[in-house]
């Protein structure tokens, strides 16, 4: 619908509202301009706001609904050594009865009383270590993160679990300083390692395989007849170093192929911490007899794997303590562990 405006209407708009049409109806297109009555008729008003021809960038920003998580170095110590619960969080010391059977025979005689059997029992001990972490949430931060579709409470919970798991893994590998609590790498009862012929990063596959044969021979020799090459072993090696097993010789056979053919009962577990100075640096390889005559060789042990304590409600926030405990890694028969380093 069109509304016709006469000159009186234009005069009223100009007089009462300060709206001036700079051309008359029926002439050129009208220029509508709001002007202060005190301004000169030939002056254009300046902007009160800053000049802008855009919009807020948030209106053209796409937010992926998925949360991309930063990956953390895997924790593999429990997979290499095995894991078990020992005691609970009230216990500070673990004692292990170790019995050695003895006996002396003599020549038989109807009236002879020679020959006697016995046993010797020792009680080696380990000490536990308990540690904790707090998880906290604030009302405002929960609601602010909720606007971004982030479950803040869940993120905090998972972070605490990860921190505890990382520490537990480190205790399994390195133990706790100042306690009778040792790791799979530094337990003082472990036999001395041998040295590789040359760095596996630069040596040929034949040299690498020859070093593996030396490692198995060392384990068999240390076992004093209790184990042989058919024994079920677990080999710990760094993820970088194990790639060298893909090297192929002149017959198109790689190191993996030779291991599977000649030592089919070796299982390989990669442990990042076994590369102690980065790829190509100091490398540790452990060969562990899984069990001998029904007795396990090693266990990583904990008192509590996860104890979630009471949730505390504060003025405008919440907090919760979580705790765990570790015995480190316990070698029941360290003689059945052979190591090689480069």
C-alpha cells in the first residue's frame, strides 16, 4: 500500500521530528536523512560509533561438537610384568617368606644315623607408598564450560584418574626413592645386563638376531637348567627399538620372522620408558620367563588401585580426593630375568 504525502506532511516531519526529504515527490529518488535542527543544511553528520562493515566473528565460527583429546604416552609396565593386589591401604610393609630346602645324605648303615634334611627361610620385605590427588569443580566454571558443550566435571575426573595411573606406571618401572620399593628397571636384585654387539639402529638384521640369541642363552644359563629355549617369555622393548626387528636380510627374512620361527613362545610388549635417552640412545631390552615350575617370576603390585574419598560440598564448589598405593615391582625369582642394553 502506498501512502501519498503532501507538502504539509513534509513540513510537519521537518518541524516536529527533524526529518527532511531533500527532494520532492515525483522527482529523483528520495534521500531520507535525520538531521539535527542546529546543523547546517549542507553538512553531513559524522558517525557516533566506530566505522564497521563486519559482524562478530563468533557468528561465522564453526565449533566441532567432538572434543579432541591430547594423547598421552601409554602406560605398559603392568602389561609387561603383570599386576596383582597385595594387602590394603592400612599396611606399610609386605614380607615374603622364601624357603630354601636343604639336605645332606650319608652312606647307608643298619645302625648309622647320618643324613638330615632341613629348610632355610628368609623374609625379604617391601614397603608401600600411598599418594593422592584432588579433583575440584566450581559452580560458575561448570556452567561456563557447559555453554561450550564441555563436560567440565568429567574432564576433571578423567584427568585425576590419568595422573594416578601415570604415577602408578612410573612406580612399577622406577620404584620409590628412600623406600624398599623398587621398579622393574632398577631393582638391585636383577642380574647384570649384557651389552649389544652394536646399536640395533645401525646394525644389520643378522647382528640384531644374534644379540637376541645371546639374550636367550643368558636367560637359559641363569636358569641353571630350570628353563630352556622353549620357555614362555615376555620381552620388553621400546616402541622405537622394536621397529629394528623389521630389518630384512639377503634372504628377505626379517628379525621378527626369525624370532617367531626359533623362539615361538616369546611375546613382545613395547614400553616407551625402555628408550631411556630417546630413539637411538640408551635402550633396554628385558627377557622375562613368565613362570617356572608354576611360580611366577614377577608382579607389579598395588594396595589400592583407586580409592575415591567423600565428595566435599563447599560454598560454591565441590572437591574430592582420590588415592592409590603401590609396592613397586616385585621379582620373586630375579634370576629368570635377562637384560641387554645399548
